[in-house]
C-alpha cells in the first residue's frame, strides 16, 4: 500500500512539475522571451505533443531563426494537426522549407494552400511569380558581397554612411539581455569607413544622448548630416511606454546636430503606444519620409508607409498600397539617389524569409517590386539594403549561414544589371542532301509550336544553316522542304537549361535519287525473284525426280518410255468406227483410275492413236472422240477433271512405221491402234 501511495505521489509530482514548466514556458512565449521558452518546451514535448506545445516550440524556433528545427516541428504539426494548421503556420512552414533548400516542396505547399483556400485562379499568378524568380536566379550573382570585420558574434545590422563614417546597430556590451534572442539591447555605433577593416574594437558609441538602455537602430541622415531619424523602443524622457499587453513598441525619433551634439530628440507625431513605426528612410529631396509600421490601415503585418515633411511638420502617413505591401512583412525601406525604392519583404515570392526588392517610381506610382537577386538575397533574412547608384556600392544586413553572428553587415558591389529574361534556348542545324551530304541552299525550314502553329520560317543559304529562338520547357516541330526533294521533320522537347543549342539538322533526298534507287531496287528485286524462281524450279525438279523414282520403284505398272512415264495397261479396243467404252475395257481403265486415286497429285493424259489406214482427218477425229470418251469415264468414276486430259493423235505417232500401209501385217496395224496413259504430273 505504501508503495502504491509513493508511486502516486511521484506521478502527481511529475505532472505538477510538467504543468508548472508548461505554465512557465507559455509565460515566456507570451512575453516573446523565445530563447528562454525553447528549452522548457523541448523538455515538455517528450511527453506532451499537444497542439499548443508543438506550435509554440515551432514558432519559438522560427522567431529565433533556427529554421531547421522550426521546419521539423511545423512538419509534425501539419501531419498530426492539419485541421488547426492555419495560414500563419503554413506561411512560417513555407519559409522554413526554403531556408533548408526545399524550394520545390515549398512551392508545392503554396499551390496546395491556394487551392485549399478556394483561390484556384491565383495559382497561375503564383506560378508566374515563380517563373520570374527563376529568371532572376538565372542571372547568377549580380553582386559581390564581403562580410565586414566589424561584425561580432551578436547582431550587427543597418549600416548607413554619414560623411566619412559608418553608422550601424550592434548590441552594447554588459547591458541587459533581450529575452527574445538572449542578446544585449541594441545601440547605434559609429566607425570611420577607412577603419572598418580593423574590426569592432575601433567602433564607438554613436551618441550618449541617442543611445539609451532600450533598443536603438536604423538611422538615416539628411544630406548635410545635421538631422537624423532613427528607430527606438517607446522610450522618451527616461520613461518606457507600453500598450495594454505591456509590450513596448518601436517608434521613430528625430534628432538635430548642434554644437557637436545630438539634441532635440523627439518622438514623431504619428507614433503610438499601440503599434510600431520603424526603419526610417528619406527621399532624395528630403520631403518624404518612408517607414515600416503595423499601424491601423496596414494590409497585414508591417507595411511600407510614406509621410510628407513640410518645414519640419509631418502630414498623415499613407500606405503605399497592395502593389508594394502584402499581408505579411514589408520593412527596411531605402530610397536611392535615382529614386528607386528598396525594401525587404517575406510576403512577396522570394528565395526565403526576408528578401530585398526594388520598385521604380513612375508618374507618382511605384512599379511592381522585383527581387534584386543573388547573392544579396538568400534563404534567410536579407534586409537594411542601401546602394549608391553612381558607385554601385552599398551595404546589406543578413542572418544567412556563414556569417560571424546572428545578423551581419555585408559590403556590396553591384556587378551585373537586373535584366530579367525568360528562359531561352536555340534550335539550329544544317539541311543537307542525303546522298551527297552537301549543304542545301533554298530549303524552307519552318518552326511550329506544340499545337502545330507556325512560329518562324527560314530559307537556307549556300551553307544550309538555320537558327531559331525558342522557349525553355516547350515542345517544337521543325519541318524542312525543298522543290524536287522529299520533306523531313524533327520533333524536340526542350529542357529547363538556359541558352542550350538544340540540334535539328536534317537530310533531304532528291526525287531523282529516289527514282534511281527505286529502279535499282526494282532490278535487284527482279533478279532476286528470278534466282528464287530458278531455285524453286530446280528444287521442284529434284523433288519431281525423287517422286518419279519412288513411283517407278513402288508401282510395277508405271514404266519409263524414253522421256515419258506410262501407265502400262492391256490393250483397249473400240468397235470399228465407234468411240464408246466397251464393257471389257472398263476393268482395264479401272486399274488406272485406282492408281490415280492412290496418288491424289497425279495428272494423266489419255492419248488415243489409230493405224495409218484410212483418211488422216478421219483418223484424227476418231482418236479425239475415243480419248474424250475415255476421259468422261474417268470423271464419272470420281477423278477431278483438272487431273485428267485427253488428246487424239490419229495416225501421227506410230510404233511401227507402215509406209505404205500394205507393208505392215494386221498385227502391226493393231499395235499402232492403242490408248496410252501418260503421267504428266506427280
């Protein structure tokens, strides 16, 4: 009993401990102390996979830029709690996927989410943006970038020039730790540009009047260097301002440089305790201030706003609209000398997290933003971009892999213009004569798309060459033709590789050559047929001889008579001057019939002969009738008419020559009067 009670006490203690840890972790999370919350959630999640625990852990990793771990827990969340996986989670999961290089999976996830939200008509627009991004990526590295020596293991960012100095934000040493990421609070620092390579030890605090115990960052200066705008927590005259949730939002302050000091530090009139304003930027005429804010009127998270400055007084902030802003974050605006607006966004289609985009002002309107490309943009946060369009040099901040700390400052140099082109390839080749192998001039070459619609056509010159421009990942058919030649064609499926040259060379055959080949082939076929027939004839003759030899060996009534085969029979008599079959002749004929039935392939000719006495014509006519009468008998007995033939020879073929007729005896005349059965086929 004591053991059971002890076990229950242990279980209850563990449950109570986990509950306390969860309460503590949630409190840290609510106060955005993510670095403090993560180890607690990691311990809790061993036994608790609730949506609250997993989602908070995933979000904490995301907000502290550990996107590899964030991706792992967002994946778990989507698999096990898909019903609660809202758009915000999807958005952070998509960026986490990009951060670890899973672009195709991230794009597929985006498409599926668009469809799930019932906006299928937006898929094509998304794919178009992906294609544009691929075209930008195809430009390769547009910038040279260098990690500056002033970077530390902490966050250093937001570098801008003030005369010959570089001003930037960096955590001050030995200050209070910011629980979001366990780093010290930010101050503005300054270092002569020429001393940047000497490292951060040369850097100094920018101004004791500007820097406070709260965050200061992202300064911008007027051209004369006498006025500045900067970002600070809601902290003024030593007092920290907070909203109802005790959150101290960011605000934009101004200051003036007088007698070597920064004075008249003021919170701008459009600041508020209830939302943030941050990242000030000045137009070239210094009459417009651009900034980021989540103030009422924002499309979603932070948007880019502008506000007019008139003799030191500020107008009403204006949202730059949906051409620039999205439902997510747009921050860190910068306006270059040539009037281009640069800013960072994680809501526009990019390479991951915050990317730098550029928009051009025309007729008072900003154009659709364009991603500035590699290597300024990466899979991670890229922001606080500045550039001098004259020198092509500037600065960038990024928390990309390979830096020295959390956020690093990079010096940039633009080396390639932002010229966006669709992926293109070439289709080329040479049209030749198939027989001579020589190029053909005057050949018509037509390019068709996958729907068999003509796009281009070329007529070859003496070199037979042709060349077409084509679009990547498309299907084409190339058709070639020439008068007095046969046509030819090639089908091609182009890949994604840019500037690839696809060979579509073809050979055409002349009609004359074809006719000549056909004649040669006909003659060849004729010779082959003749040879085959001869072989067939020879084989048939050999087989025939074999059959004859076997027939002679097997049938004693079959005899050879010179070059003939005869069926030997007793004499067959006819009445004088008559041709019908006499009764006594039928048994003799039946023997021949029986032999023919034994050999179904046997063909026999009945030959009827007379003696020389009488009229020649009479004898011939009589022999014809007697042979025909005999044939009729054979047919009546079942011999097919195709196997039995009759022929009357009259007195033309005599066994005994009776010239004159008185020279022969009656026996000799009788010998000449005969019926012969000659085998014609076997």
